[in-house]
């Protein structure tokens, strides 16, 4: 009975508890697909467009569908992280979990693994399946040429986007886990209010907006660090628009990961030292 | 080897001392009842024994330091910390899967066997079960773990008497043996008097009485004294006196039973009565 099986079952336990990890991307994909089917009826004008514009117009729904699924699962990840170490204290089930020979380290890492890796992986599978469905549904109406829609390349772009966002968002998830380990109640308030207060204090004292800039950069930065500057304007279809070297050279990536590690370490300590009841 | 060996265990929260200079020893194959009023330090002491909180002094549980070796400790020590702490969203079958997955000493077939005797539906979520059923489930999980020490903190609080009786019957008949030990705290003392082999009273963080049940029975005597013998009985120095339905019941510590027999009906006291006598203050 190894650490690996402890980790495996701790992750499974998270998935049993947070079924929104599966339901939310599936529901969003369902709604988006209905929208796409309605949109298919109005694609007759596409043939008249010149080839370059048509390629963009064809790729757009695929890209948007992936984006909206990824965005929704990112939000799910935030709530899962915020709930992870708080719910078990609220319902006192922590007393049950702690009666099992699973270390606090394993538990916290499993809880971090869910938003960090499982949620993006689920989003990836759901988005890919939805895109395949879109392709199958649109072929009779809109015979697309291979050159106009390179689904293989889009899949690589999506996987890359998910991977860099997981790394970039790691400190956000770790911060929320720390808050959920610490907050006496209402972890959402405890996560948000200090940042708002800090931003307000900065605005009043210095008339600057550095805190807001940092927050905004942490949420949006993966796009500007990991993709070419032109990538933000339309659907990303070219592998040349990916800039992994630039992304991994960004000191803010590593700063964020170091912060994430520190937050997780603090969360482990809190879970270990806080007496139940 | 002693299952629990505490010497001078102390735990303070700021200026408040919750557990103070506690010496406690639990041998293998014994069932110890830890009895104390609310706020006496019971839960703090149990938390120290279970490695949930650090403490001062020397504490060994199944030969390990519970705080620094907590993860290994939990392979040999089980606990039910309270009634209904199983998470409500977990299904019964998932609870079995999880414990089977993480606990090296869990015997799934055994747990299934215990559950088969109950009416707990396997596919239900725990939130849908009655409080009694949740306790049955927790007990089934815990009894299927081949642990050396089982710690129960108010395991039957709020359950009806049938469930309480079943709980201790199952514990004695299907779980307890000479190689295992049980530590239990409860307010329903009368119900576990026959279950215990050892007894400890805790008050204001200190152990005020620690003895085996055999010692308890030979040391303490209760006499229902007739009114005309009351003065003579009081002269023998009872540690407590109470009135029940107009009769005086006097509790004696290490008294000569032959002399007491002359004064009235001699009988063994209940733990609860001794508890009141020692803790009641007035």
C-alpha cells in the first residue's frame, strides 16, 4: 500500500465529491453545440467569401467552443480549490479522513492535482469530443477542405493552451487552497476581500493600480507570454503562433510556481496543525 | 507492551491548561472508559493520543510517538471521533472502496459481512442514511480494520437505546479480543459499565481516578441504609451520601463489607454514582 495508491484514492475521492468537474463542461458543451447547430443553417454566405476569410470563419466556432469550455472549467477549478480544505472542516468529515493512514501532504497534493490537472484534462476531452461532433454535423451542410480546417493542429494548440494555463494558474489554485485551509468560514470572502482591500488602499495611498495590474496579469498573462502577439485577435490556427520558449523563459511563470509551492506547503501545515472541532 | 503509555502529558492553549500531568496506561486486550464532565480535557487528551495535536510530556501509542509518526500510527489505530462525521456526499459503496484503497489492514469482505446484517442500502449516499445507520456503517468500516487500538469518542451520542446496545454488543462479540484494546469516552456511563475492564476519571485536565474494574468493584461499596442505622453508617466515613425515594444510599471507599452489611443492603455502586461522588463537589 504505497503513497501512489493513497494519492490515487485521494484524487478519486475528490472526483466523487466534486461532480461539477464533469457536469459543467458537458453542460456548456451541450449548450454551445445547440448554438452551433442553429448557426449551421446560416452558413450559405460562406462560399462567397475569399479563401483566407473563409478559413477564419470556419475555424472560429471551433475555437470559440473550445475557449468557452476551457473558461468554464477554469471557473469550476477555482470553486473546487476554494472548497477543498474548507468543506471537510465544515462538515467535520476531516475527522474521518484523518482516521485513515493518508498523510496531510498526500491529501493536499491530491486536492491541488484536481484543479491543476484533472479539470483541464476533462475540459480537453470534452472540447475535443464536441469539436469532432461539430465537424461530423457540419460536413453534410458545409463540406470543408482539409486546408481550411486543420483540426489536428487546433488540437495541439488546445493542449498547449491548457498546459500553459495550468502552470500559469497554479499560484491561483494554491492560494485558494490555502484560503480554504485557513478561513474560519466563507472562504470566498476571505479570498477576495483582502485583494480588494489592498487594491483600494493602494489607490487611496498612492493613486496607482499595481495590485489590480498583478491580478489581471495573473489571470490573462498566459496568453501574452505563451502565444504570439497576433494570437489574441482571432482563432489560433497556426503552430507558429505558439511561443513555448518565450513562455518558459518568463520569470513570472517561475515566480508563480514558487508562490504556489509556498501556498501548498502552508496549507499542508495548517491541515496538520489545526486541531479538529 | 502497553498500547497507550502517557507520562506527564500536558497540553495548554495559552493560559488555559486543557490536560495537565496526565499519566495513563492501557495494556493490550483491555477496554478503558475515560469518563469526565464536559470541558474536562477528554477530547484534547484523545486528540493527543491520535496525533491530531502536539503535546508536552512523554506519550507512546502502540510504541509510536503519535504526533511525529502519525501516518504510520493510523495503520494500527482506528478512531470514531464523533457520531456522523462521515461525509454526506459519499456513497456507501464509495466509502468501502476508499477505505479498501488506502488502508492496508482493511478486510473488505468482513466489512461487507457486517453491512449485510444491517438494512443500509449500498448505493445510498451517507446523507440519506439515518444517524443510527451512519454509525453502523462507520462501525462496520472500523471493525473490518485489523487495528491494535480503537478510540471511540462519544460514539453513540444521540442514538436510541437499541442502536447503542447493538453498537457495544457488536464491538464485544465481533471485534474485541485479547490482542486489541479499546479506549472509549461517553456520557452514557451506566451502559458501558459491564463492557469496561478499566476505568479512568478525568476532571479539569487531571486524571482523578485510574483503576481496573476489578479494583473498582472491590474498593467501592454502596449501602442502602435503614433510617435507624444512618448515624452509625455516617460514622464510618462515607465519601458520598444521596437520597433516593426516602432512603439513604451511602458510598464507601475501602470499607469493611462485613460491618456495612449490618447497616443495610450492600451492593456494587454504578460508575455514574461514583463519578458524581468524586466530581460532584458538594
